[in-house]
C-alpha cells in the first residue's frame, strides 16, 4: 500500500501539473487537471509494476494469460485510486486546491473495447486476479475505435464512431521493443533436412504487432499485472518510401490502411457470428502475437519449453481466441522442433476454454477456403488435429458416422471453432450451473460423453471493488459502519449484514442511501433527457444489450398494458414507477433497433400524457456503457432479468444489482437461479417457463402464440396497439415486432410468459408498499451477494483449472 500524506500528494500533483502543462494549476481546464492526475497516478503505479514483474521473473511462478477479443474496462482512474489506497487522500488534497475529484473522474473516456457481458467479465477477472495476487495478465486487441457511441435521434439509434484515443490515453505504454511479426497468406513448402521433414512458410505477408501495456492494479497489495493490447502496423516504412518514389503513393497508403484495419474496429455484435475475413484476421493477429510473446518471454527467463504447461496457463474467453491452440502447436513443432505427441500434450495442458453461449447463431465456423488461404500452416495443423481426433472417434464409435461427423472439427467445408476449442484444451467451463448442465446434456453432449472430465462449471462474478465500493460510496459507508470492513477483502463477509437487515434503524438508513442515489440519477436523467422523474417512484431498470432473447419487448408490453389499465381507471392504486432502459443494438440487427424505437415511442406517448404523469414515466438512456451502469445500478429498486429461460448463459448485471440492494424480478435462467438459491424465494420474484418446459417446446413444438393473442384480451389489446397508431403516427413502424410475435410464432415465448410476468409485477407493487419489509429484502440481497464477487470465481479458476492455488496460499 502506498504511503503518502495529503500534503505531499498536493505538492506532487502541482508539480506534475506544471511539468506536463507548463502553466499554473489555477488557470487550467479540468481536462488538463484530469490528465495531470492520471499521469501522477500512473507514476505511483510504475514502481509496483516493475517490482511485480521482477518478482514474477525471479520466482518463476505460474503465469496465467487471459486471451480475450474484448476487455470492457470503463474508466480506470477511480479504481486505480481505490486499489492504491489513496482515494481519500487524493480527494482531500484536491479539495484544498478547489478541485472536485468527481469532476475530473467524469472527464475520463470509458475504455469500451467490448460489447457487453463477455468483455466486462474479462475486465472484472483482471481486477480480481491482481487483487488476489495471482500472476494473471490480459491479452487482446487495441482497437482504435471501441464499441460505437449510441445517440438517439427521433427515437432511433444512430451510431457514432467511438474515437476513444482522440485525447490520448494516460494508462497505456507502447512497447516498441516487444513487437512481434504475424504472418498471413503465402504457401507452405516442405524440406527434408537430415531425414526430418521441415515446414517452411514462404511468400507470406508480414504484419507488425505492437503491444500497448496497461497496468492492472491489485487492491492494496502492491501487485500490478499487465493488460497487453496489440496494434497492427506495416512492417517497414521503407515500403511506403520505395512505392512513393515509383509514384505509387496512394497504393502504399492503401496498403497501410489495409494493415491498420486489423486493429481498427471492434465488431459490434455479441451474439451473431459473421464469417468475415477481417474478423478471422483479427483473431489470428492477436493470438499469434500473444502466444509468440509469452513464449519469447518464458524462454528469455530460462524456461524449459518441456515445462511450459507447468509454468503458464492460457485461458481463452469464448471461441474467439481458439487459434491459440494451433498457433502454440505451430511454435512447438516448427520452431522448437518437438514431436507431435509432446507438442500436443503441452498444448492441451496449457489451454483452457470458457463457453459463453448456447445460441447456435453465435457459433463460429470458418469456411475452409478462406481459412486455408489466410493461414496455410495453421490449417495444416488443424487438419492433423482433426485427423488424429477422428481416428480416436472411429475407434470409440464404430460405424456411427453421423455422430462422428457432428463431433468433427472439419466438416461441411467449415472449421468449427467450438469443437477445436474442446479438443485442444484440458478444461471446458460453462458460466453458471444451468448453462453448464445444458452444455453437457444438450448442446455439447457428444463431446461431453467423450471427454467427461474436461467439463466443469465456473459461475460468473463481478468485482465488488468497482461495482460496490467504488460506485456506491454511501452504501459502502453504511456497510462499514454496521459490519466493519472485512468484506472488502473477503466479500462473503457481507453475510454479517443479514442480521442488520432486520433492524429498523438500518432499514431507514438503507432507504435513505437508495433515495440519495435515486435523486442523483433523477438529476442525470433530467440533464440527459429533460424528463422529470420522481425519486419516490419505484426505479424499475432493464439495462443490457438489446436482443430478442433478453426480451425488452416483454417489458414493453407490460408497460403498454399498465398504461391501458390506467387509462381505463385513472384512480387505479399503484405505486408510481419509473421504467428505465438502456442498451445498444447491433447496427445490423433490425428487430433490436425496432425495439429501441418502440421503447422511445412508448416513452414519448406516456411521458406526454398528463392523465398518467403522476404514476408512470419511461426513460431510455442513450449510450449505455460501464460508467453509466455504475450510476444507474446503485439507484435501482427493481432489476429486470427476464430472458427466455435457457438463453442467458449467466448474466452479470443481475449480480451487480443484487449487490447494490435491488430486488430481482427474474426467470429461472442463468445465474438468476443461483441468486434465488442464495436469497430464497422470499427475497426475489420469479416467474415464467422453466428450462424443462422451454426445451420441451423447442423439441416437440406445441406453442402457438396466436392462440394466446386470441384468448387473452389484455394481450390482444397491446399487440393491436403496436399497429393502430397509438404509439406512432406511422402504423407500420412496429410491424416487424408484431410479425415476430404473431406471424413468426414468438420464438422467445413473450406472450406465453406475459400473464405470469404481470402477476410478478403486481407482487413487486405489493411488496414495495411495506417500506421496512422491502428494505429487509434489499439487505438480504446485499448480504448474500458476496459469493458473486469475481474473487470467488477467480479462486475457482485458479484452483480448478489453472493450478495456481499454491502461489495464492503462499502469499496469503
Ligand atoms: C455488466 C454489463 C453488461 C452485462 O449485462 P447483462 O445484463 O448481464 O447482459 C453489459 N454491459 C455493461 C456496460 C455492463 O456493465
């Protein structure tokens, strides 16, 4: 922990400001003040960063490399201050300089290099690894443009490029001496050297991979790990000059652009597979650079390649980095000269894989032609992996051709990444109990029965440092006041709060913390949207990617229904509610964009209807991202987790809400089940089809949405309202939603779950009226949220998958 007092902090800050701006502090803009603070904090981190690396090199402890196409970090300043243990000192020192720390924190651009849950999980994991003294590092892509910025114009989503590096990035350090070459295209020839066959990759196009390192600061433990993000550049500038002299400047520029395109943009879709060549290039680019660099590092510090799997673990976050398997094989075979069997043992022992989805449209499958052309040597290796694996299958499943074809890595002219990931790793984990069961028994059952020992569950988690301590200071203060601060290092100690949840005095305090956070959010809503919301109303929140399976449409239909009820009976006795939405739609996802339009039309209609203005309001907050999530979640009363059962592998916002004392209304999907198991049915509101019922409908049919439309007048009315001009003068604006629900038979059982959902919402209304009881429920949720800290998840990965448990114990 950094020891520094307020006075010396103030001095150091003034000095840093002068140094980088060449002017006095009092005259500068807030942005300059933010920059100076960021630079100062980075200086504080630098020494621990160096010492951590030194320690890792000298002890030779096992290193974990977490490979992920996405890292959704959000802002870093607040967390760095918290983890360094100097947040309060900094706050007070700045106050004396008439600077509000919060104003500076708000100027930091979110680092938004991810779509949603998967990328945020990677960020939470980095925080937990560093805070638990685990030598775990991230490896990914330094996208020049992060996830697009969303603007709502006339009720529709408009995408604006996220030029997050425009003002620079104080956290990253470019490492020119750690560059790697990644090879695309060309041919492979074989040479016979002293009776040994050698594979030579020739005529390839070399791409330069340049790493940018970001420090990941552990919580008050002096551990600073590294997130290494790779940027694509042309190998030499001479190329440009020689072309220029031949008058081919534009061609050279074009080439430069085509190379840099590899790390230009994040694909903005989290659930749809796109067979685009650029995406495959991105995947091989960062995986090849990453694997080469960790092996180079390992060998430079005297590592024996035969012990690689004892000294490092490579974890692949979903199938996106699966090429780490053939890439590691390539290095072990072609560069280290190891025999196949030895290389294969090392590779499979090194690599582990997390599956994130059972949505079949998200399964990555590359056309063989494209794959082979772009990665000729890697393709040969995948072919051999497949051949050896299929031989094993033939021996086990004699004559069962369908089964073997289904399990193969190469089939139907495609490379199936999920099968390759399972075959080439020693561990395959799902992200919540139900999801892992569905993987084992349904989606990957053939692979599971062939490799039963590889499959395991690791229920997701969230870092309580960002999602509670940093983002909800008032609640953290109340918790410290009641149960002490042991929960900071041991989040399951939050259980101590359970007895206080029954205490009226504490309930009052809990209510006023929530009330304060709601007032702040109400202010933000007014600033962003010009809508006045009542902080005494129930804040009912659904924030997440917009997707049919997450069922924002179900939420819409019940708001439309409630509106109908209120119009029928203006005196209907309900607790006032504010419905808050946020989330981005993939730019090519038509139905999701229509859903945003529907929410905004409902908001326009209801918010401008004086008959209901005391009772309900609807708000869509633009540009949902990590920093906005932090503001919304601490102010939420009701957390909407209403996905079609079986479809949401885990969910993580459900955990964030619970930890901040919201009551969850949920289907029995993903980690909602485990939340229910923690808090019991008395402290969560469950509704909807069970996974068994859903799987049965998918298998045997028997669901007709039209029958429900015809037989339930409430449903008929709201569905008709989609098309009768009630919410928009253009009657056809929501036709796609209507057709999805009626014409195409409602794939996600929105109408089927409607009735139960309405009843569950009425129960929420009823529960909220008993103020003390409600706060008791909130307190119980907080008390049982500790198990959903990503510290617990990471300890399970460390002991159950990576084999780094001894190191952790030694350091504890
Ligand atoms: C936590 C988080 C998510 C994941 O939300 P789910 O509701 O679990 O899908 C997505 N985006 C952001 C910005 C988050 O913080």
